[in-house]
C-alpha cells in the first residue's frame, strides 16, 4: 500500500485526517483503535459505537485517550466530531447518521445487528468497511448493489484473509500470471469443536469462545473463501473445498486439479502447511521464456506457480482499507455481481425438532462452503441466517439444514436483504 501511506501523510500535513466511525469495540475494534490513533498519520477514530459503552471507553483508553465524550444521538456525535473530540456512543445507527465521519468500519462479527449498521451507513452516504465475514458472505452482493446506488464503497478488509488474498491476486494478475486458485493456509479443521472445547484457547487469546469455535470448526474459512469467490467468480471443486494436507505451501502446485482451475478458478485451502497462517495464489503462465525466468527466480518449473504471503494482520492492515475507500474509491474486496458461493448450515450433532439453532461458532451447527447454484437448487439454509431458527424436524449429525427444515425468527432485516438478493440476482 505504498501510495496509501503517501496520501495519508498528505492528509496529516493538511490537517484533514480521515475520520473513522468504528462499530464494535471487541478484540479487533480495540486493536484497530490503538493502531489508528498511535501509528497511522492522517487518520483518526472520530467515534466508537458499542452496545456496552464501557468497551468503547476501554478502546480509547488503551489508545491513550481519556478525553472522550459520551453521546446519545447523532447531533451530539456530530458536534463532538466537529470539535475534534473523540466520542463514545451505544447507538451505532446514530454514529452512522452523524455528520463529519468519512467511513464506517463494522467490526462486530454479528449478522442481524450488523445488517442494520451496514444499511444505515450506506443510506447516510458513508463508505463501509466490513471486518465481518459473516455478514458479507450472507448478503454482501446486495449490499454492494445498495452501495453502488448510493455512490459509496463497500468492501471487506485488508488484513483479514479475503483482503490479503485479493491484494495478492491483483499483484499476480498485474505481473502477468492468470490467478487460478485463491487459497487459505489453515492449521486446524474440526467441524465438531464447540465453545466448550475452545474456551481455554479463547481465554488465552482474548477471544470469545464463539469466535474461537468458528475458526476451528471450518465456518470462518468458508465465510472468508465465499467472499473471495464472490469477488473473483471462482468456485469450489467440492462441497467444503478439497483442503489437502501438506508440509509447505509450495506443494500446492500439485494438489489441485489443473483443468478445474483453468476452467472456473477455485477457492480452497491447504491444511497444516508452513508458513501459516498465511494465504496463497496459484498463478498460471505457460510462455516458454517466462518459464526460464521463473526457474532462475527459484519459483519452480511452471507453468503453475505459488505466490504467498506468510501472515495476515487484521487490525494492523484493516485501516488501510478505509483509506483506500476514502482516498481512491477502491475496494479491497467486493462482489463482482451475484453470489458465486454461499456458506450452508450443517448439523454439528443430532438435533431434534423444536430445538433452536445457536448460530455461528455454537454447539449445534457449522458452516461449509458450496457453489451458489447448488444452494439454490437444494434450498440450503445459509449459515448467516441460522441463528435463532427453530427446527421443524429432526436433523442427523452432518446433515444439511434446508429452509424448509426451519422456522426463521420474525422480522429480521438480514432475511429481507437475503430475499432481495435472491430476487435481484
């Protein structure tokens, strides 16, 4: 992001910092506040919204600010932003509506709550950065339609795997290689992990047990790769992806079907490989002179080559996405059109009629990626809609859950957005 740092330094010198409205002051939100306030010139966290104000206050405190104001409505937030005073609120929609804020970063990980935030941000004419794979994988394409109509950018984030993959993919394409696979490097995949099994890891790393579970049970990687699929047109070769195990990412050149990659492009992952937890792109170029150069560069024999980034740094890189949106109207990751892949709901254990599905990172279901045309044909329930659904029939362990198997909660915005998305595309 070389051009971004120069543009941010110019904004700093002009005394015109990008003013960020942050929704969510959890693990990522606090880290992002510290990053922006202490280490990024030309950008300020103008306001933080969190349903519990104390968490927003903690985020500012950790970043060295105790001079924040408490606001109850958009007028109070606008006045504080105009005065250059950090401001805390429990009303995320008021933050989205307030004047003087350039971009909203949504960092809660919730679906229904975040859908309201996203809609209000777009309606208020603000760029929107989603550090929220769960919402993006569920209704990202229709949010992009709404954002285009409003003349704003909606994007997933640098630092999270989708942003890192797309940055690398754009680089690979720019240097003359055809990206044919976008991949994650994953250390663990166990569909039956629960908040109980992950509570120790969660406590040691400052995460919620549900978040830690979604990482371990495969839901999160499916959400992330669905976002990349929607941004590239790439598909999955099989439900859940191939996910071969290997020792090093360089082995990936021989682990996926070349014909499939050349025909559709694939999103996938490798398991247990070094260097983790990074991402990789497989790029293709069969020009004979190029092969000689790449052999000299120690990139392999070709015509398929591995390009990888050995890390992802979510809250360190995430602010750069906000800068790209405000300064250049550039999205790190955004859908090309309609959904290409979705994340479906699968029973984590035997479930009985009348039970309520507890959603992402819970005890009862996990999400896995599937091509969208299959999801439509089989009426498969998106994992992003599963929370709060009441089962109408028994569901066996590892069985998919369909729309017809559940009664969904009444009057949810995310359901309306999903229905609009299905109609639109």
